[in-house]
C-alpha cells in the first residue's frame, strides 16, 4: 500500500466497538489512511453512540454488531433513519446469514469481518468513504448463495413484463455497483448531482430498498445487473 494520505478525508469518524484490542486496531487503520486522532470518535456503548450522533454529524460510522448494552443492528437502523446518506460499515466477527442480511436491511452500506488483515479493512473503509458497498468476500458468497436458492417467481411471459428500471437507471446503478459516488456518476454521465439523486431515489422506490447495497444486490438478483 502506498504511503499517500488523502488530504481531505471526510470526518469525523464514529467507531462503535467494545473490544479494546479491536478499537486500537481500527484506530491504527484509520490513522494509516490519513486521519488525525482528533477526527476519530470512539465509544463502546449503544447508548453513548446514540447520544453522540444526536449531537453532531458524522462522515462515516464503523459499527460492531455485538454491543454490551444493545444491538449494533438497532444502532444501524437508528443511524440510517437519522442520516440516510451516512456510510455505515459493519466490522464484526458475526458471519451468520441472519446477522448479515438484517444489518444490510437496516441500512449498513458494507460488511467486513474482523478476521481480515489491516489492508483489507483499510480498503473496505476507503470504498465506503467513496460511496461504495464493500462486502467481505466470504459474506458475498453467502449472499449470492442465498440469491441462487430463491424460489422461482410464477411463470409469466418475460417479454411482456417491462423492466422495472429504465436504461438510464440501470446505467446509474451499474456505476453505483462500481463504487462511484453521486458526484462521480454526475461527472461521468454529464448530469447534475440533483438529477442523479432523483434517479437513485426512483431506483430505491422501484426495487423497494433503502440503501445502495440493497439496490445493487436486488438488481443483481433480478438479472438487471451483471
């Protein structure tokens, strides 16, 4: 990894983690990305995390699922409702389908396992900051396996059913799946950021989802993205 540090990293960062060793590790990873110590806010409790985000806006949140006084998934839901645009990356040892899917449905934008090395965790954080949806390879395989075993919908002539997304929406969602932010998508397609935002809202509505991660997986499961 190069020693280049981003000069304009979005901050502050909220880290909700109750294990001291894991806190230290995440602090080291964030500092290696270029964050100053005073841009990092650590807490080990659900209640204090909720109080913190009620008082100030955060640029990204790193959250563990198992907390001593509550569920990280409930915290993700609260954070997502409070700020739907907030990137929320789960960094956890939990790898059950139920924990993963519930966290993503609650509004998590990415999910990485604690067992990964510092470089992989660093890349996941960088991707989340850029508006991507970093999913641990182990978890991605589990999700794809779940999608593969979905029961087939009732037989219907496929040609008569119009695609739920327009060509432009599929184009935008393809760029979302590659980790581009709304600003970058607007530049690539020569659109205004407002127009891109409206398209993404329509995509959420049509796919009945409420995050970029869910939109990408739902579109892939419907065969709209490859």
